[in-house]
C-alpha cells in the first residue's frame, strides 16, 4: 500500500521551467510538500529525489557530467519512474501469489497460451515495426512521428498485412476511418489500426539511471528490491531500454516460458465484423474454423473416443432411462453406468470404461442417448404435470369440502341461535306476564289490606272520640271550643313537624332548598326553622373539615373578593384546587436545590413565560414564591435570574379577558434596578395573584392595588410602555400573542 501511494503521489508532482544565466532551460519542483510526503514513505533524503527528477548524470569515457532537464524531459522521467515502479510491483505481487499457491496447494502451474497471429514478423522481427521505432528514437536529426510513418510506408509498401494511405494496398481500403496519421496491421480475425501520434515520446519513456540509483538508496525494503539496477556495483553505461524493446523482451520471455509448459489453447471466433450482439455471420465463422484448423481437431477426436464424461454426472444425466437406476442407484457410479448401458442395448464396441470416466466412440451413440433422454423427460414432465394436477384437484376438493363443512356448521349454528332467541323471547314474555299478574295481585291485596287498616283506624278514632265525648260531656258546654281548637292546632303542628322531618334538604352548605309552607299561619316559624337549620348544618360542616381545607377555602374566598365579576377566567378557576406545587421539587434535585436557595416558606413553584421588553417574545422561566421573595429562574440551567422582595412590589395589573398575562409594578429603588416592571404569563393566574396578594399583605401589613383593565401602563428601563389588549380568535388557543408596535406600545392579542 505504501508503494501504491508513492505511485499515486508521483503523479501529483508539478514541474515548472526557468532559464539559467547560460540561456538553458531547467525544470524545478514548484510544490515540495508532495515530494516530502513521497520521501517520508520510502525513507529517502528529499534532496536526492529532487536532484534525480530535475537533472541527469551523463558518463562518457570515465567523466561524469550533470545536465539539467527540461519540463518535458522531467515529466517523462517522473512518468517512467511511476510506470516502472507500478509494473515491477505488479510482477512481484503475481510471483508471490503464484509461489504461495504452489507451496500451499501443491498445484502444478499451467500457462494459458495465445494463438499465433498472421503478420507476426512485421511487428517483432529484427526489421519489424518495433525495431524501426527504436531506430527512429536513436537517430540524430529532426525526427517526428510522420517521418516514422513515412519510413514504414517505404519498407512495408508491398507487405500483404500492412495498410496505409500511401501504400499500394490503399486502393483496397473502403474504410474512411484510416487517416493520414494511421496505419493498419491485418490479423487473422481482422485489421488493427494504430495512430502514430506521440509514438516516439511514448517509446522513449526512459527511466534514467539517476532515478534507479535514488530508489536504490531508499530505506523502504520493497522499493529498494524493485530497483536492483540502481546498485552502484551493477551500474551499466548502456542506454535504458525503450518501451518497444521492453515489450519485445517481455514477449520473448513469455514465449520461452510457454514452450516448456503444457499450454491450453483457446480459439477465439469473431461472429461478426460490427461487434453486434445476436448476429452470426456463417461465412466469417466458417473461414475462421478452417484457418484455425478446427476441422482437423474434430477428425482426430472422432478417430478415438469422441465423448468422455465422469461416471457420477453421466449417471445423474441418463439414470431416468433405466428402471434399475431410476430414481436412485444404491451402488457405485461405475456399476450404475454399466447397468444403464446394458439395459439400453448399446453395443460394447461403442464405449469403454476408464478409471473415472466413461468413453463413447461415435457421436450418434451420444445423440441416441440424448434423444431417449428427451423423450423420457417429456414423459416425466407429463407424469409430474399429472401428479401435480391430481394433487391440486385433491387439494381444491378438500378445501371445498372443508369450506362446505364450515358453512354448514355456521348455518346450523345460525339457525339454532335464531331458534334460541325466539324461545328466549317467548319465555321472557311469559315471565313478564306472570310477574305482572303476581304484582297486580299483590298490589290488590295490599290495597285491600290498606283499606281495611284505614277503616279500622277510622272506626277506632270514632270510637275513641265517642268515649272522650261521653266522659267530657259535662264540660263541653263551658270549655269545648277551646279544647277542640287546641286539639286541632296540636294535631296540625304535629303533622307539620312530621312532614318537615321527612322533607329536610341535604347537609351540603351550598344546598339552600327548603320545603314549601303548608300552612300560612306558620310562616314566621317556617322561616326561623329554615335559618336555624342552615346555620346548624354550616356549623356541622365547619366542624368536619380539616385545617388544610379551611386554609384552601380561605384562599378561595380571598380570590373571590379579588376577582369575582372582574376577571373572565375566574369562573373556570373556582372548581380547580390551589395546589401551589406544580413542579415536583422532591424528585428532581435541581428543583430541590433551587427551592432551598430562597429564604422563607415555599408557597408556589410553577413554570411561567417572561415577556421580553424589547420584542415581546416569550422566554420560559421557573417561578418560585415564598412568604418573603418572588423569584424567576432559567428553565434549562436552573439559575436564578430575578429575585424580588415582597415589599418591592407596589401593585399588580392585568386585563379583564381570559388570558394569563399580568404585570408586576416594582418600586424604583428595588434590587431589579433600572430594568423596571415585569410582564409575565401564567396558566394559574388566579392562584398566583391570590397567594402573592396575601403574602404581601402578611409581610407589609398593607394591601397593594390590583388593577383589572383593558390597557396597562408599565415602565421598562425608565420608559413608559402602554400594553393594549385586543380580543381575537387566533390559532394559539388561550396563549396570548405579544407584538411590539413601537417603543411605547405593546399589543397583546387575547382570546
């Protein structure tokens, strides 16, 4: 990976030119940062690599001359170093992988051969194109790519595999893509076009000895091993090989290696000249088959055993043709193939048994096996289809049968449910009639018994009256009217009290109902009893409530005195209890710490919104109130932002609407300083104001003023600001929306 990084970073080196005092051009590295990174990777002194990339040492007759390189020569040297470094790294990796495979797997290496091509001598012979390219690179004088092409046209003008615009074969060329800077070499599978542009520069991509020496001095072991020619003890004065000579040398080594191996030849057949898919030109393919000698290979193969196949795959492919081997053969594969061929009556001279494979001589035997297999496959496909269709029909039938059973069961159940409901309804009717008859009979009996009792009572009363009149007959003349009046009055009063006892209202203090007056002469008594009963049940209610409840009711009464018929949100606060603690200070440590940091008994802890004096925006705050202080803390950091003593609050003001907005008017010499009054919003406005008002009264022994009106006046930083409340039907529900109109007006939209 370090070597690959060096190759990549070499491409980032930029060379610039400058002229020396002698007028000669020299190159230099503009950005030395990349050069420093390369040298740190390979462990080389930066000055050595800088000198090797920008200059060249020429040795002649024992003398060494240091010459500077131009930008073009420097770029060639840099690219040559990167390419050689990459190619040698690739060869080293391939050799290492091959050696590890041979050692671990004990595999004999096989090299895939390549097919010889027509026109081989035109490329790599001693007088071929590559040799002429090296000659042009070494020839003095003005040499260009076009002089090289002109020389090729002269030498190969009559060669049957060479084509260009200037040769005698150009009259046979109908392809207009062959330009003046191109030539073609004809291969067995087609013609290859070469463009001579930059041929000389690319062939002259030399790796100077200075670069090899510099790389050999690197501390990186792999880099040093790749440039063994840089060793001073092995220094040669020969010119470095060109790209063409390196290619010829590599091909020669490859061919030499192929000759001592057992190569496998691959014949590549081109189906068409246009490289189009799904297009097969018979004439082109036939010519390639003849030229490649494939017909002779077929004849040789047919002279022996044309087909050979391992026993197991062969048995798996044709086992359906024999009853003994279908569907599974329990013996070894060779005996299975023997039983298969014997049952199929294949002549013995048509096949032979090898150690691991079966050999078949004539292709017609193989074709016969394939035809039988195709017929048997059709039969097996029909059998599979028949079996599948039968299974599908049976599955469908069983599903339909199951569905019919379920439907029948559901239908019978439905009928039974209807029958049961009808029976149940009839039974209920009979039971109702029977119970009604019994009730009516009982009612008649009770009514008859009541009439008898009333008759007995009347008879007894008349009898008692007769006895009383008989005993007191002698007094009737003088005292009869008074006695009768007293008796009647006592009877009426007794009846009144008994009726009042049965119709007394509930014991709730809020229940002020009283029975109607039955007799007008008892009106004063009736009203006195009503007052006495109400006072008595209030006394009983007071005796039954706890001290905590009494304090809550006192706060409710105090709130009623402050807000009743004044604040629109008061009615909704009446059924709600005054909790005081809306934040759980015992469970959260930060609330507990915050509550302990304020002097006095904690009366209320809740969240509130502080209205910004500048823009009217809301900021969440933790509101805490003790009997001595009123405090506001930051909701996130739990740090106290505002701390006001109770005697520093001179008044409270709010609107008549249902909003929770209120203002605290602070005395001028308070601890808040010049910031002025506070404008807050709370969801528990009635409770908060009640507790604050009572706390200030208990602390200062003075009742502060509570103003409830539609327009407030506040002081912000010694500036008087008017707060105007506007009723709207906004989207924010009961939350007021504050808008700063100007420096002296703040508009609040409330529901």
